[in-house]
C-alpha cells in the first residue's frame, strides 16, 4: 500500500494531466481523494485537471473544425451517438458544453458535433473554460470532502474483496442497459 501511494504521489500529477485531457471523471475523483489523504495538493490538482480538461475539448473541437475528412472514418460506426449528441446540442445549446462533461459515450462527440456544425471557435473556447472549471470543481471537491467515507469504503473491501467486482459489474450492466434503452428509436 505504501509503494502504491508513493507511486501515485510521484506519477499522480502526470496521470491526472493525461487522463484529464481525455476527460476522465474517475481520475479527477481519485485526485480529490488523494488530496484528502495528503498525497497530492488540492490546488495543484485542480489547476492541472482544469487546464488539461480544457485543452482536451479544444483539441477535439479543432479536429472537428479543421480535419473533418481525417476523423470521419472513425465515426462511421457511431452515427447514432452523433445524432444523439446533435439532438442534445440543439435542445440545450450552450448548456450542452456543460452537460457533455458528465456524460460518458458522448463527451467526445459534442465538441466534434459543435465544430462540424460551424460553431464559433472563440465562443466554444470561452464557454469551455467555465465548463471545465465547473466539471473539475464539482467532481474533485466532492471526492475531496467525501474522502473519509471513500477511504472507509476501500478499507471495508479488504474484508470482502469480491464486493468491488460485483458492484462494478452491476454498474456497467446498468449503464449498458440504460444507454441501450435511451438510444433506441421510439
């Protein structure tokens, strides 16, 4: 356990930057818990996660705006998700930038859809700053303040090591079923 914490405090900021670029909710929450435990600095973690989350969405927007032909082949199998992200964009407008940060499966597609629909680059950048601050702050500060409960939960897993796998499998199954049900044509 001590080796793991040492590795996390050594490589934690680099991992946080890398996974925040991709929009990872789990790593941002883990950084909040590690900040609670004193292994990482909360301020530095917040700053790194906000900057790299912002950069990740701006990169996706840039790809959608200026390299449409290059990325189109990768999204041929995801036409339904693109249609869903376009509907979210039309229905919620600017709020879609904030909403997409919390939704796996379409968090990559909203910036691409906005770019393809000729949304203004500067406007997206401005709204994305606030969305990144909101997303990272909500997730990291929630996990920071719930750190004691989360730590106690992981300690209880030592007694029943099969429980995390059962819970993880159940959550994945529920999400899989829910997303399949929500994206089906009605």
